[in-house]
C-alpha cells in the first residue's frame, strides 16, 4: 500500500515524569493485532478502523469515523481504553474525514473536523505514535489529548497523580482520601520547563507521552497543567494544548506537535524524542497543515547575562501572540540559545527564578541566528538589590520557602499534611520565612501579624513597605495596618487570572509588587518594643474558606 491514500467520511510500579534519558525504545517485531502474530510494517482496514503495524512491537487502530485511537497493543497486550472510552482530542470529535497515507517508512493518518486538523504518524521499526494537532480558531474545542490506559497496567498513588477518592471537597475535581490527603487532576507538581515526558513504568514496560515544545500553548515555561490521573477504571496521560486554569495569556492557535506516545522496555523514552531534540525531517513532505520545517525556523543566541544573582537559575523566554519559547541561561556566564523559533518579533524576558528582571525585543528570521550582545540586568529591576531593614523571603517570583509552599503544588490547602495556615511571625527569630504562610485568604488567615523592632534612627523616618505577590484569587490583595494606628488605603487589584488558582496547585499568575508609604508617625519610639504589621486580605469577591479572596506571596520587606 506504499504511496497510497484512502479516505473515510466519518503489579505496583511507579509514575514517571522526567527530563533524563534512560533506556530507549526497543525496535523489535510486534503483533499485527491483539492476538495476531508478528508482521511487517504497514497498515490495513478492518472496516471500522485503520490498523497500523509499526513493524516493531506496537499495533494501533484509529477510528475511520472520528479519529479516536481505539486500540493500542504493545507486545500483545492491550493498553487502550479505561471505562470503555477511546483516546482522543478533548472529549472526542464528531463525524470526521479520516484518511491514511503511506510514504516509504512513514504512515500518516489525517483527521479533519471543521477547522481542526489532527494527525497520527508511525515510523517503521519504532514503538512510537507521533501526533500533531492544528487548532485554527476557537470554533472547535480541542485543548488536550488524553491517552486512556486500561486499569491494572500501571498502578500508583503518587502525590501529584490523582485518584478518585471517597470525598469531594471542591467543585467536582478535588478529592480527599480517608487518610486526609487530597488529590486532583490539577495537581501538577512540575512546571512545563521541568519535564520532557510523563508516564508510567512497570520496570519491564514503560508507557509515556513525550510533550511537544508547546510553542502554540500559553502560560510560558513555569505554567502548571494536567499531567496524568489514576482511578479504579484506569489512568490517563495528557498533552495539554491549551489550558485556561490560572492562565495569564490568551490562547494561541496553530499546529502543535509532534508529541509522542512512546512504549519502552521499562526505561525512560529516548532523549531523541524530547522537545528541542526531536528531528522530524521525515515529516517535512507529509502535507501536515501548519507544519514549518527546520529550514523555516530561526535561532536566538545570547553571549551572556550580567548582574545575575548566581544563587538562582535564570531562564530566557520569547513570546508573542503567535508562539512562545524558552531556554536556560548557563550558570557560569548567562549564555543562552533558543532554537526552532518561528520567524517574527518577540518580547524577550529574562527571569530570575520566575521573576521577570529584564525585557527587550528580538526579531527572528527563517534560517538565521540572531546573536545578542551581553544583557545587563538593571540593578533596580531586581527587588532584592534594595537595602532593607528586614526582609521575609527573597524575591524570585515564587512563594518557595514560605510555609506549605512546596505542598501546595500537589495538594489542597485543607490537606492533612499542611501546617497551620495561621500563626504570627517575629523578625529576628530565624524562622521568619518558614513560619509565614505562602498564601493568605480573607476567610482563613487574614490579619497575620509580623513583629519587628526598629532603632531610634529607623523609627524617626518614613519607610516603604513592599509586598510581592505571584497571583490572586477573586481580586484578593493586601491591606496593612501598622501598630493599630496607621491603616493603608485598599490598593487596586492588579490584573490576575479570573479562575481558581490557590486551591488547584497553581501560584503562577502575574507577579506584582504592592508598595505602602508608611509615615514616621506610625512607628513606636520605644526601641525595646515590637512594632506590629498586620496584613489583611481585602476584596468583596470570593466565597468562604479557601475559596475566599486570597493571594500568593513572593516576598515582604521594609526598605531602609
């Protein structure tokens, strides 16, 4: 069937999420169907599905009616289909136009549904399925691909892989187990920049989705989104094409991919499949809608970044309305290189941790490399450089270091593992940061008190108080009271996502710094006495408890 085209109108092991390559995919002969013997690379038509044999150990079927993946057989074992559901885009497409084409060692299945185009590809001798999705506009809902895996194939109960638990505690998607631990599909412990693949292994079989480069996704390198879930019915692995929860950017449209369903002999998927590494010159001539080959892309390289705080990792991001990219700055000198970039003009942002400390503009042309001279971060752009009388936490754009901060990326605030959200803080105690809660809510811990002393000279002067936040829910923002005598005005709310955030594992919104000019008359003149700073959450929105108005804290300081 070479060069032909056909159309149809119609045991307990561990979860794995990682960036380090281990054993790759074995290229061995595999079954033709669930109970068939080994066969060569090719495809057939069983009447309802196109059946693709990769010529290794993998055979999969794609519905001729709607483009669902209906069967996924590896080494004779069926992995597809918990709860009788197929794997598919979003919740599945309606009647679509599905076609298949073999070009030498590549088989491509194309699915067209309105303005949406979706593709599956197989390569001879590989245990991989390559996928692309082109969402041209918002007329078709297609924000994820979900691979549905049969129950009992991979069992786990990792902290950031949710299981349906007995008690629903928020909406219909946050659950509490009998031991008090919480689970949700939202709890993605890793940011996009932290992982290349997500999946499971039994030790002898590994099943993964290797993510795409997310150039047409939104939210940047630090965004958290759905990764996987487990239930009594089976499990699901996700590639998120766009996700609206605590989203800071508008949806981008266009071709996303490839992302890869990869089977291995138990090790990690081959690093050759990783985003930024995968070479798909074999796909250049397949006619995939929106596909741009390497020759149509460019590169940005920076010789270095100066005035960095070497205690922190720095990331360089490129973004415009059409695409997003990022790369790590070398710790020794700040050198960075970002390849595979679509032509255009981008905002270039340098992040210290997750805090933007430099922005500029860069243009990229097809086939070219834009080389940038050394970038010097202005001293005033890093709030940590300001002289402070005291500071709680350091400025890095995250609540990391504060009480419960690490837990909150994969648990609900009510989780039994969380320390008390209340409790006051004493400057000079040595526990200022670890004792201060990472989140503040109007109905939970508003009014937390910071105790501190001032020298006579400090008490005789006015000072600026700064509170940095990383996101907010229901317009929650801090209002402060000093020594019960001076009260700040209620600040205006900065632009933040309108969805849930703090209860669904995400602190990544828009970093913002609130400043308060505190007059000298507000301070105590007795240098042996503690001044008090009370931080309240102001907002007329939200509901109750952990869904009342709230905010995530980056750092707090009183400037000299």
